C-alpha cells in the first residue's frame, strides 16, 4: 500500500505536468479512461457529420435524430456485450472494443443515412486523429504543463514585468532601427495576411526546433546530482521533504517517455516565457508607433492608403491605430521572440537572468523523483 507521502508526491507530479515520473505509470491503460467524458461527448456529437447540404431541413433533422439514436443503440450494444447494467451506463474502463466503436461507430451514421461512404471515411480518419491528439495531450499532461507554466508566470506579475523590462533594452537595440525603416513597413503592409501569419509561424517553428535541439543535454544535466544533501535540499517544500534518500546519491535513469515528458515541460515553460516577452515587445512597438509614426510618413513609406482602425485627436494631431502598425509590430515581436530565445538559452548572463528559475523548478522535480523512487524501494 502506498504511504500518504508517496500518494501526495504522485499528485504533485500530476500538477507539475510530469505524470510519467510516477512509477508504473501506464498511459495506454489510464489515459482514455480518464478522458472518457470528453470521448463520450465527441462520439455523440459526431453524428452531425452525416448532415448534408443536399438534404432538406426536415431530412437533416431526421438524420440528426436517427443518427443520435443509432449511436445510443451502439453504446447500449457494447454495454450488453460487456455485461454492464444499465445498458446506457458509462464504461468504467476503456478497452480495445470501446476504442473501435469510437472510431468506426460514427462512420455508420452517414452510411445508413444517405450512403455517404466518403463522409464515413473522413469520419474514421478524424476520429483516429482525435484519439491521437487526446492520447498525447493527456498522456504527457499537456494541459497540466500549460496550466503550471501559466500559474508560474502570473503568480508573480511583477516578476513577469521585470523580465519584460530587462529584455526590452536587448531587443530594442536589435530591432528599433528596423521599426523606423520603410522597407519593413512596405513588406508587412503588402503581404497577404495568411502569408504574414505563415512567416510568424516560421519564427515560432525555428524557436521550438532550437529549444528541442538543446533538450538532451539540458535533461541530462537537470537529472544529475552530485550529493545526497543536494537532493534533500531540493526536496524541501515538497511531499518528499524530510525524507532522507539514503547515504549515496540515487541513480534512477530516465526512460525515453520520461525524457519526452520532461522535455515537453521545458519547451512549454520556456515557450510561455518567450511568448510573454514577445507580447510585451509587440505592445511596446504599438505604443511607440502611435506616438512617433506620422500618418503622412506611413503613407509615403507604404505607398498605399492606410487601413485606419481607430483615431483620436491630441493637441491638434491625430493619433491613428492602423492595420499596418499592427502588422509591423507583430512581425518585429515574433522576430524579437526568436532572437530572445537564442540569446536567453545560450548567453550565460541572459540564461541566468531569464531561464534559470524555470530550470531550477524542473530540477526540483528530478530530485523529488529520486527521493520518491527510493521511498518506494524502502
């Protein structure tokens, strides 16, 4: 039987977004059962795929009612095969049969109502993708990771603002002259909005790839401890506090999935910080542009009429918020985020300033894991 401290430690791992650090954590058996309410809602709602523009309103209503009834009948049939009572009871465990019904059951609705075989194929593929996303998201605690990173960021709003203010001089030195450069305004104002978003996504992708390339070394360093006192010190304030982990430094190698889970925590936590800094820089450029960018100058730079979104008069001048300003500020904010990511991860001074606090919390999770596994052995 698990002691209370061990059970609380496992809940602590879940809150930190590192469920794979729990001993004998079986994602394949646990994940789909935990998200059964979500899968149930998707299963029942999927009957809308059988609706067709070629049908009349009355026919579509009939398809919706009949499709819902068919899915309920399939659900009851599975429970009957499993010996569950009542027949509409929610399964207490999701097995291969339930997963097969989730994938192929909704595909029967468009086949029965209208012989829509192509729609049925799309439904099967969609349900497979949904299961894949749900499995990865729930198995690796993506929502818990994101929640933990956001709580950490917003629990100290003053600290977040200080990070933004410390990052501002570095990024302004690099980008201020680009902001008052005509070519930047011409490029961002003339490009199609979808292509502009694709360019911003490219900056995001490069930043993620850069962080991923550094993960193996980061994780190995975070999981290495040089003394038992260091492990005990890092466990202070956690469920494993005041539990001596032995005379020697524990040595429990991380599995591939555990490394992947810890890697997601690092990427998400650093990514949330980079996003916050990028938003801060973007807002600065918007305010800066409102104050110094004259409408006539922008028309001359962009060589086209401006798309004005809002304007206000101040001491005889017009302060105008334009789509062109938002485009230029967004482009430079994304570019600043990439530049900040590289510098904060590689330069010792910036790394200590911006990322070491995040890495220290992940290292604490590694230390708690060492003490937790030792407690299980004892």
